[in-house]
């Protein structure tokens, strides 16, 4: 089911706790979905989804982007557009990176915020925002 959140304890992964979520991915809000398990990474802007999953859904690359990964390296990957489905929220449009076999699959902040979700690091839970941030400048 979409929205399952899993913690891996600090002892299992070198002194840090990591949160994983299960999300649905689709090409359109109402089209066929595939389920993927992603590491929640609030330091990543885009989400990385296996290339094969995106291709099965008919999602095509739109452009190439240079990305800096967690170990500091820069890599180039193809990028496209998809919808994410999570725990009863309306499907959210997002940018997805076509992950290569050795890439870490992540859920980035673009998708989290597009779904109106936030991460509470103390409780380890993902929840709906009580209000979507919207900042506009007042007319001078």
C-alpha cells in the first residue's frame, strides 16, 4: 500500500537512521501505477526512480541534467515527469530522474512538497502539511 513508512535502525546502517516510503508512480494522475520503495532524502531535490519502471509506464526522458550525488560526485542523468501517489493524497506531479542500476533510489523534496507532505525528523513520520507554503511579494 502507498504510504508505508519503514525505519531502519541506526545499528543497521552505520550509526544513522534512514526512512523509506512506498509510493506509486504513474505517467498521468489516473493511469496505471507501479509501486517503488524510496529512501526519503530531504537533501535531494529530485526523486530517482528505476529507469525500467519509468519506461514500463511510458514515461520518456525530457532532458539531461547534471546532478551532485551524496558522495560529492557529479553525474548526468535523464530526467522526465511523473505523478506520485501517497497515502490518500491527490496524485502529485513531479520531476523524476531515470536511475541507473547503481543509483540510490530516493524521494526528494520536490515530490514531497508537491504532494503537500512534510517530514518530522523527531517522530520519523511523514504527514500532510496543515497549510501549503505560499509566499508572494506585496505590490510596491
